[in-house]
């Protein structure tokens, strides 16, 4: 008789836990916190029509899209790997931004752009989408070596 009683209590416990699981899954819907993602580009990456890439000591490379096809325009005309261009645009559009400082905040902190390698950047990328342009200037690596300092200049409408 004792074994039947233990078995009955075990089955009742399992049924109670199953009922509580069903109730909790219906009552508490898993919520996703909506976090506004910051982007280096303030326009969609599929609206980009031109990229100008400048590296210290090298001629500027200009890549444009015409009729949906990306082409190298300068320093010479050539075809380019379209997937590489799209990966670059994705990297620029979705790069994680850890912190933002304005020039006024830098002055208040007693720092300058030169402290971050941005006085003469190692690399700059100018992105055009319609009448709007953004220039990204890449400076030195962060102290943790996991990121890089970037200055952002906006032009146009």
C-alpha cells in the first residue's frame, strides 16, 4: 500500500508541475527589450552610391555603384568584388559603438583628437548616399586592443 501512495503523490506532483509550467508559459510571455541600435551611418546601407577610401601614403580609391554594380573608378577603372563592398558597408553600418564624445567634451576633459590618433588618421572612408555624406576617420586602437577610435564628420543635407 505504501508504494501505491508514493506513486500517487509522485504522479500528482508531476501533474502539478506540468500545470504550473503551462500556466507560466501562457501568463508570462518572454519579452525582448527594444534597444535602439546606434550606427555610424545615419542612412540605410543600400542607399550608398559611393565610397572613397584613403590610407596614409596610398592614393585614394573611389568605388561607385551604377545600375546596381559596384565599380572601382579611381585610381584606375576596374571591377570589384561586390560582396567585399557590401561587407564593408555592413561593418560600417553595424559596428558597435561603445561611447561618443563631442569636441566640446574632449576640450572639457583636456584631451584632443591627437590623443586618439585622429589628428592624422591612418584610414578614412567617405560614404555618399544621395546628397548626404559621412566621413569616418580611423585613429589608434583602444587600450584594450578590442576597438578603434573613429571620428565622424557629416556633410550635406
